[in-house]
């Protein structure tokens, strides 16, 4: 505002000029910021609809990637859990897991975590995989806490 005052723009003109400058400056905000917000909204809509609907659409290539993870690693991980207590029984059952999958740069990023639902044991974390899109081999595996 000091610059506008030095330029001799009256107060009403300064407010108008400040608004014009603000509008002009917002045109330099990268569209990527809006894309991230839209992506977040889309992810939330997908998650919400998956919880509310009786079906989930799974693309064939995504199914093959998840199947490769299950066959080559996840099945072994689940069988390691001792089925003595309720938490172990819950965590050893594949039906109690959610899969988050995304295709990025020729690789599937797959997250596997226990489903959060009433009555489920408190458990945080999961296993994440990076899978080659062409060969369906596991390139990388890590755990989250």
C-alpha cells in the first residue's frame, strides 16, 4: 500500500489497485496445486463410494498386480501370523485388508493395510509394494508404522 500511496493513487484507487494486483498474482499459482486438491477430492470420493457400494470396479491390470503381490509375498506374510488370539485371527485373514493401488511411471504402488471397522483390533501400519507394470515382479517392499 505504501507504494500505491507514493504513486499518488487515492485510497479507493489503492484498494482497487491492490485487488487487481492480487488477482494478477493468483494467476501465477501453479495449476498443480489445484490438480492435487482435485486428486484428493477424487480419492476421497472413490474411498467413500467403496464403503457405500456393494461392488468395486477393479481394472484387470490392477488385479494382476495385486495378485502377484499376494502370490509372491503377502500370502506368506499372513501365514506367519499365529492364530491364537482374536487380533492374530483377524490379521491373518485376507478378507480384513484393503488395497490401495496406483500406477506411476510404469510401476504399481500398492499399499496393503488392515481394514478399519468397528470391532477390529487396533493396528496401524501396513505393507507397501512397488511392482513392475510389465513383469509384475516386486521391485521394492517396505512397512509403515
